[in-house]
C-alpha cells in the first residue's frame, strides 16, 4: 500500500493540483545506534524506527550523519 501525504499532479494545462491529508503516525520504537565514528569527517548513526499508521505497521532504517563540532 502506498502512503501519500502531499502529492503534486500536473494536468495538461501545466497547473498543479495539491492533494493533502492529515493523520497521526505513532512511533513505537526509535533506536539510534552509533554506526561509524571516523577520526575525520562526519559521524554516522543508524536509526531503527518502528511506526504505525492506522492498521499499517512499518519498519524504517535510517543512516544519518552528524558532526560533533
């Protein structure tokens, strides 16, 4: 099932129609874990997220970078 919160469509007259929806997403788990901390360059963190939207549950894995400076 494809989830769309904000979707832009162009019709034949090159005008845009914006379709929006509002809904609550429940984050059940947010687990950041250090992935790589090099001496030079940004640190990497792996984030495991479990969330639900109505009757749909999903798992997301994010790889983020950050600088400690």
